[in-house]
C-alpha cells in the first residue's frame, strides 16, 4: 500500500518537473520573439509625431477652456456651439482684453512717472526745530572813499591822455571795481581777459564791519555785530552774513584754490544737519541759531549805517542802501538776481514764514528721478559738502562758464590754476549764464537734448525756503537818537537804516513729499480692472501657469515612462501560453514577469 502511494507521488512529482521544464523552454522562446519584435517595432514619422502633439495640445486647451475661472473662455469650445458663436465670443474676449490692457498701461505710466505727491503734513512744526534764516547784507557802497575814488578814476580812464595819470595800482582797483558795479563798462576795457588779483583788491577796499553796523540784537539782547556778522564773498562783492555755516562745513577746501577764503565764519554746526535737523537734547543756544517763538523780539535786528563821504552813485546805479538775502545756512548766497532792498533812512521789517519740504520714508527706496529730489548722499558736489539746489546750480554754472570762457567769475568756486575772468570776459560769462538756462529749459521739455552731465540740479529731499512779507516806513533816526542820547559822534556824517527779521508765527505746517501710487495700489488697480473686464484673479493666473507649464510637463513625463515600460505578450498559434493562465512578459529592464 505504501509502495503504491510512493509510486503515484513519484509519478506526480516527475510530471510537475516536466511542466516546469516545458514552461522554461516556452519562456526562452518568448524572450527570443520579444527581442526580435522590439527591434522591428514601427517608428513614428515626424508628421505623425506633430499630429500627436497637436492632438494632445488641443485636448489640453479644451480642458483649460472648460475648467478655467476666466469669464467667457468656456464658450470658445463645445461641439454643440456653432462656429459663429465661438468667433463672436473670441472677438468679445479680445476686445475686453485690449480695453483692460490699455487701462492697465495708463495705470502703469502713472505709477512709473508720478508716484509722489506733495501734501501738507498732518501736524504743525514749531519754528525752534528749524534754523533761523541766514541773513546776508551787502552795501551798495563797495569801497571806502579814502581807499579809492571810483568816480574820479573812471572819468580819467575814459580819456587816453588822462588814463596815463592813473597809477598801475589805481587802474587795477578800477578794473576790480568794475566787476561789482551794476553799470556795464566792458567797452572801455575789451582786452582785460583775466584778473586773478581782483578779489584781494575788492577785499582791501570793502567797507569794514565796524563802519557798516551800528548796533545789533538777537532775541531782544544786544550782541557784538562783529561776531555775529562775518565776511562773505558773493556775486555782488563782499558782504556780511548772519547764521551761515562755516567754510569747513559748507565747502570742500581740499578741492578749492588757496588764494582767498569765500567764508570767514568758523563756528561749527555739528549738532545740525539739513536732513536730520537738530540732534535730540541740543541746547537752544546751539549753532546755527534758532529761536523759541515768533515776533520781533524773537528775531535779529541790525542798525546799518553808510557814510556820506563814501556814497558813490555811479557804481551804485543811483540806489544807495543795502541788498539783503534770506537763505538756508547751508546755501551759498547769490544776491545778483535774488534780494530785497533796504534803502537809507528807512526801517524795514521782514516777517518770515518758513516753507519746509520733507520726504517720507516710504519713498526713500525710489530712484531720485522718480521722487524728483536728491538726498545729500545721492548727489556729490565737487566744491560743496552739503547738497542743495542752489549750491548745485552755482557749481554747474562755474563748470559751464569755465568750459565756454576758459575762466570763471570772481565769486564762483574754482580749483587751483583756473583764472578769474576780467572785465573783458564779462559778456562771455553772462552769455554762458543765459545759454545754460536755455539748455535747461530745452532739457525739461525734451530729455534727449544734450545737457551738462554735472547739472541736473533737482531740489533737495529736505529743504527750507523762507517766504517773506516786507513792511517799510521812514526811519526818523535823527529825531530819535538825540532823545535817547545814544551813539554820540558815531552818527555824524552818516545815514542809517534799520533791518528787523523775525518769524511771523510760532508754528508752521510743513509740506510732505510722500507716496501717491505705491506697488500695492498698482496691483489693486490692475486686479480691479482684470476682475471687471474678465473676472481674472490670482488663481486665474495660477491656472494659466498650470496649464501652460505644469500640465504639459506631467504629460511628457508620463509618455516617457510608458515608452520605457512597453509590454510585448507572446502569442502561440494565436493563443496565450497553455500552462493554465500563465503569461510570461518580457520587460525592457531584462526581467521576466509572470501573470496568472
């Protein structure tokens, strides 16, 4: 019995081994056929590939049109819509897209060109937070009669025979004086091209401080006029300035010549800067000067005098008195075209209202061309340490005059080796001034017009201007002084004028240069227009990106994977392998898999 069972088991086991062996040979045969079949697999032609890609792209476009959130796009496709319907919707969509794009372009131009608005600040600023204006006073009398008689020397120079009676020193002084007189005397001395010594001569002939100031007060207290008003070289000659920065703080002396000093002021202004203002905790008596409030008693006043013997109506153009300019302490004074007059025997009260322009931090990152102003570190000036529009224009004019005439006016900054123009070059540097102004006007109208590279003098991002209201009345000093019994012999043979400068109000409202149209406003406007015309949102843009980039990449990746895992099933006599439902599959990686 046991022997019979063993015999049957042996026969079954043997039959199983035969089936496995047959299966092995069948798999080997399948491998051979599959290998040969892959070699002769049909290849797609480029035209067929293009058709395939076109078909896939068309399917992707239809899927996008059916699923996108953009309004109207779903009407582009659909088998139940006529062609005329689809064309009509496409035209409507393109018109909406054009209108939306045009409005967005308008918004962009506004954002790019006019991002800044100038408005009043939200709260007033007390006047003690800004410096008191610098006051530059220039006498119309340019020379002491005992030093030089200008009228006599000029009349002698008019005749060649009498001109010989003038010494070389007198002739040099005459030529120097002609540069600060308002009358034009170019015709008499056309050959005098350079005059490098004229500034020293003008300084030696200038009216001394003690002969121009009789008394001075600051904040209702008497002060020494000599210490408060210092000598300054201007375009109308030597003048006296109150509350100006020192030469070390305003000028780059390492770039300037060493022939003379433009500013005699030496007091430091380390506790104040134009953009930062006064440092916190700075004492009220710091420099530059500032006031605590408004009114005459909180300002500066000066009793000015002119000796009768020094009055010269030929050079002064019939006006006798003083020219006055109010300016920022960090600005170099230019009085030829900007000043007001204080006549002799007159009392002039100047009520000042400051106009301050500040720049908000929101536009600090903007380019200067967009915010239309310069910070001090953004615009380098060769001759000035602090940037202001006035300083920039003066430096630009000096460079342009040097280029046109080969010299500069006596009051302009210059480097060593550059000549001072003589009276014979007056027409040249005056013409250079007019030409530069014309070039600037043309440049503003058309930026492509050539312009000086070192100009482009936009305003400073923080600036203060002093608007004035002037009241004037007769100064009856001859009746007043004997009553008060002051000054004694100092007022004999002189004529007096009284100048008072003060703030009108204790507070003022600054002007703020701030952001009108920022990036957030631009995006909000663009989003509103896109939503109004086409219903586009951020997610709509994400959809476009998805169907244009991500979806095609995924489809391409799947197609590449399917090519790598292609399957060939061996058919024997038109049927699958006959070992039950076993199927041997040859894969491209060399493995054989079996499915049942």
